[in-house]
């Protein structure tokens, strides 16, 4: 093989490699597609995207859609939003939907909403087609103590101007639940709520519950109303049970004090009896001392013993007669 043939083959291989590298690093097909779609962009801009670690297709394809939809967008806007971590395709779709629905939405606001973590396309769709939020059963108690359970449907529309920094669906549901509970609590009886459930929605709507939220409340409709427990009677029963327990505790306290007082009085009685026994034990000693000193004669002592014996005899007769009466009474029975 001649030298010229080898050189031709080497040059051809280098050309093939260069073309492969070019088509790999430079998105030529994407550039051609953009030009055919009416998007004026240079090949060097696409190369610059590669150098800035931007996937060109993630920017060019949304730009083509935007230009075809009649939007005035530029590559720098989309590229900067991509570098900020946003979803370029979703932002462009939201701008196209807003443009078709005659909703004023700029690219800067749409990008801010997307970077805030909200779905800007869903927000635009909700502005066109309002969303219905169904609340769980909300329980309230009327003045007569009857519980009323209400389920409501809230029709909301996204407020694009308040999407950044506005409260979400949970806040709307919580505020509606608060309004329902307060409205039921202001009703005299549960029959008033059952008779006119629309008063709940009217009262709640007048409170301006969508202030500071990302939504605009269009209507609040009562889907279902149920009667629950008699909370008033239940609370009265619980209060009566508590009062009974308190009264029983106080009665037990008084009984314990009475028992303690009785024990104290018995102790005092035993103490007085001990004193009497002690005093009686001193009588023989005093009499012996009086006999020794001559203050008491022998006849006086004999008279004392006679009197004592007569007294004991009378006590004995009295005890026998009382026992006989009790036995005869038992036989009669």
C-alpha cells in the first residue's frame, strides 16, 4: 500500500472522528430544528450552553413552543431559570395556558412561583377551572347541647398574585371548619341548623376566609348534615358523677373524723377510769393512816364496813331482779 493511500485513509478517519465529535458536542440537529421553527439562535450559543453545563434541549424545545404560541421569550430568560433549578418546560406551558385564557402572567412571576415550589401550570389551570375541596365531617355543638356534624364542599380558584407567600389548602379548610363550628355554636337548637343549612355557608363566606391565602373562595356548599351525640347531657352526667364523687369523699372525710373523735373520747374515758381506780386505791391507805393516828375509831371502821356490805347486797339484789325480768321477757316473746 502506497504512502499516499495511507495518508488519505488517515485523513478520512480524522474527518469522521471530527464529525462525530462535532455532532456529539454541538447539537447540530437541534440547531437545525430551531432554525426551521423560526427560532433565531446561533450554533455558538448552543456550544456556550454545553460549556455552562446546560442541556440545550431543555431550553430550546420550550423556547420553540413559546415562539410558536406567540410569546416573546428569549434564550437568556429560560437558561437563567434552568440554572436556578426551575422547571423551564412547566413554566412555558403555564405561560402558554395563561396566554390562551387571557390571564395576565409574566415570565418573571411564573418563574418566581415555580422556584417557590408551587406548580404554576396547575395554578393557571385552577384559575380557569376552579377546584372543589371537600372537608371532613366538622362537628359543632348548638346551644341546646346537641352535636351537629357538617361536611362542606369549598369551590376555590387560584389567585396567581398571592401564590408566592400565600397559605395553602390546609389553611382554607381550617378556616372554614372554624367558621362552621362558630356558626353551629351560635344556633339555639340543632333544628335551626337542620332547617336552614345555607346559613352556615352565608355566615362563613361573610368572614373573608380567603384573606392571605393563595386561593379565592367562590362558594361554600353544605354537602351533608348529621345529628350527633347529646353533648350537653353527657357533660351534665359527667358533672353529676364528679359532684357525687366529691360528696362521697367529703362524707368519708367526716366519717373518719367522727371515728377519730370517738376513739379520742374512749381514750379519755379510760383515762378517767384509771384516775378513779387510782383514787380508790388510796382510800384503804388513808383509812389505815387515820386508824394509826387515832383520827378514825374502830367502831367507825365497823360502821363503814357494814354500810359497804349493805350497799353491795342491794346491788346484788338489783342485778338479780333485772336478770329475772329480762329472762321472763324472753320467755314471753
